[in-house]
C-alpha cells in the first residue's frame, strides 16, 4: 500500500487531501500513469506535469525516482520563493 498526499490546487481539483492505493508502479512516472487512469479528475490533474512536483517519503524527487520501499508520495505545485 502507498499513501498519496495532495496539496494546494492538486488537492482542490481531486477533492481529497490523501488516498491509499495498491500499486505496481516502479517509478513516480509509472504511478502517475496509473493515477491518470482512475478517473477524469486524476487525468486532468496529471495531464500537464509542468505544473506538478513530487516528493517520495518527504524528499523532493524527479518523476524517474524509484518507489522501491516508498511509503508516501506527495504531489504539489511548484513552490515559489520571495
């Protein structure tokens, strides 16, 4: 089982802050492909990956990051400083 966390507009568009899924995904990119197939809301949120960042077990990662041993994946928009 993998815990997913959603933040900011990702959470708002999906209508949930978190969910737990069973997955065969090897990487974050594979997970995103699985999520796109869930429903229209997930497909919309993950359609343009330029507006999404990911963290695996609270560490910012690229979409090619392995999910081997991961407990949690979080998705959120890019952060801006100021």
